[in-house]
């Protein structure tokens, strides 16, 4: 997001390509292969675990990269994607839904992001989870395993972009326990407010440059740019407001990032980072610089190709602290890898790119803008993003701010409205909570200090779940369904789109043999609504005995776009 500029949603070069592909799929088999036509890769796929598939292919081509695209067989919506080197012929795609049928396609991609022939789809099914063996096929089973700790529940995802002020209701902010902020450099007013609530702050250097100089390319006046960056750092030092991270340029691939002058190239963008970072480190040797803030994360192609950016960073000796990118829908309503679950595979690809550049040392992961315009206030989608960010092991993440109404041309945006909308979680008054705010509140409760993230999965490619346990043994589960959006409910949802039909969701918790004899189970539903929300609705409270190390919390009707909050308290 660039200060004082209209919002431009990132669009992947293959927007809607997958939605246009139609093909007849093979039958349900443990291992499947496509029938390739000339020029296509011959693809094999098999279920590896309940949440992963193994994909291999044969092809005479040696492209720059292969994209391995995995979509839900029920509606061919993209549910995951891995990107691998052109010399590779196999990959394991993790973080998928158990007991679910997927379509797998492989496509070669050239350095200019051009596509070769998409392979014909291969149908493959992931195995079911043991805990769901008794569930009928009409029920979507969600499982949390308290015996399988993942790590500390950090609360990643409860971060925000710009939209805070002294007028924002402090009670609405404080209970979310903010874990990160991304603000314009020199925005000391918001900086001071964010500091009061806690959480690391990322300062975006390109915002004041855009305001002062109309986003002119800095490489057309390097010496002036160096002086200006030094001046920005000096002002932060004098104000006593040093950020935790510095980010040089927001979304370099956006048409509004560089206006006029010499057109951007990957080399010039990387040089901008190197030049600015050198100035920052001269004044603040311990400063942490992150980048490249890609609007859409790509590998091996594009203006902010992560592999190329890291190559050039290593060659230039850039002291990079972290890799940053955005998850803002990829310009498509889940028909490409722009869904909440896509974060998981993207993080896998980013880690692979980092591992290929050991000279840069360990780098943190920053998704410093997430949610798409059409699902930013949707409970199910917000639960999906929070789940993916947590299990992907992302270090910092901030919800993005979106146009209040896309028909306004992008100028009416939640970033800058006062008294501060927390990226649209609050309405215009900075106090009235939306349905999405209540999801963040539930997530804040389950990621309080001392809580542990535990393994969980849900048998639906277009749903997500996240679970934690605290030091007192209280187990919390947050699940959400997020197929797409609903016209008239979700802001910025295109005309004619609607939610999928409601489904019964069964929640099962593996608690192990040393658990209490029973738990009090409370279940709440956060319904997707437009505007102000009345908050969670309690739909069940019961005392449930532990049987064979498991708790059957019950089965609950859940609408698409809705979220479930399940709390188990030892009796």
C-alpha cells in the first residue's frame, strides 16, 4: 500500500487461467496419471499422508520453473501451488486437506512469466484421518491433536497496516493484543499510538517518497535518493521512534510504484534496496531491512522474483533480515492460488529459496499485507488466513487495508480513514465491531502468552482450522469455511457470486491418555454479515467425556463464510 495513492490489487499473470481450463478427470485411484497430449508433461500423483501428495512428471522440456498447481476436484478452485526449478521432476505438496480429492496440473514457466502447455489434470485423493473414521461422508471432519505440539502460539496475523489513531476505541484494539504494525516512515502520529499497544513496527520508506516526489524512480537520481533516505533515518532517530524493521519499497511491480523516468527492472529494484540499506546501516548498524514486499510472490520470473532478489542481495552483500511478500488474493476469487490456504505453499517456496542462499544467513518471514478485497471482513476467510499464517511459521503478518467500495476507484480506503478502522475490522466510527473483528478477538484469546499451537486439519480444501492449548489445559479451536464470497454480504464481492451450501462440521480433539476424564465444551458461531456484527452466538454447551483419548465435541451446521469457535475446559 503506497501512501496517498489508490490501492491496486495485485494480479498474477495467470489470473483466471485455471478457471478457464476444462477437462475430464481420471477415476479415483491411489496413484493416478494423466493422458498427455503432445507438449504436455506426463504427471503422476499419489496421496502421501493425510495432508500431502507426491507429484512427479516426465517431460523433455527444461523450463525456467515448473508450477505444480493443486485444485479442489469439486469445483476446480486452486487450493495450493508449489514452484520448483526447471530441472526438477518431483515435489511433495504439503498442507492439504485430508480425505479430499484434488486435481493436479503441471505447467512450465519461462523467465518472462510466460506459460507453456498446462498438463491434463490428474485426480488424486488424500487419505482420511484416523480420528474421523466414524464420520459419515456428508460431514466435514475437523481434528485438533493436543498431543502434537507445533510450537508457541505467537498470535501472528494480529497485525495491522496504517489504520490506527488516537480516536480508535482503545478497548477494541487492546483485547486483540497486536503483534505487528506496518506504518509509513515519518508517520510519527500513528507510530506513537502503535507503540502504546505493543508489537514490532515496520517502517515503509517508499510512502513519504511517493508523497514528496510522486513515486519518481530513485535510480534516476541516486545521490539525491541516498541523501533523502539518510534524512528520513535521522528524523526517526531525533524523534526517538526507531522501527523494528525497515522496508524500502512497497510492491515494486505495481504500476504506481514508479511513475515516469527509467522503467523498473529487477536489477534496478534490487539496487534500490542495496543503496537504501547501505545508508540505513551506516546510520544504524543494527537496523533490520526486509524485502522485497512483493504484491504477488513469484519465483524465477517477474519484477520481484524472490529467487532473483535473493541472488542479487547475496551478490551485493546486502544485510537482509527477512523476506516479505503480500497475500492479497492474487487478483482472483480463489480460482488461482490466492485463497487463504495458499499462504502455506507460498511459505514453503520462500523457505526453499532462502535455503538456496545460505550466505544470507537465517531470514525471517513477513507477510506484511494479507486478505483480499472481497474477503477481508469474512469470518471464514479471516480464520483461514490466521490458520495458514500460524502453521506456515510466518514471523510477522499484518492485515491489509482495502477500498471500502471498489467502485470508488480505490481512493476510499480503510488505511487512512479516521478515527481508525483497524484495516476494516471496525466500522467508520473506529469502535463498532464487524464479524471479522470477533474472529481476531477469538484468535487473540487462543494465542495468549504461554499457549501452544497444536496440529490440526479439516477435511475440506476450502476450509481451515487452527488449535491451541494453554498452560491450564484449556483447548481452543477456530475453524472457518471460505469458498469464495457472497454478493451483498462481503464488501467488494463481484455481482452474482454466492456462498456454497452450509455443511455439518464435526470437531474431534485428540487429547491423549493422560487427559482429564471430561471437558466442558462451549461452541460459538460467528456468522458472516454485512456491517456491524452482534458477535458470536453460543450454539452448544455440554460436558463431554474423554473416550479412547479423544473428545467428540459435536457436529455443527456451518455456513460458508462463517467461523466456529470451540473451547474445551477441563472439568
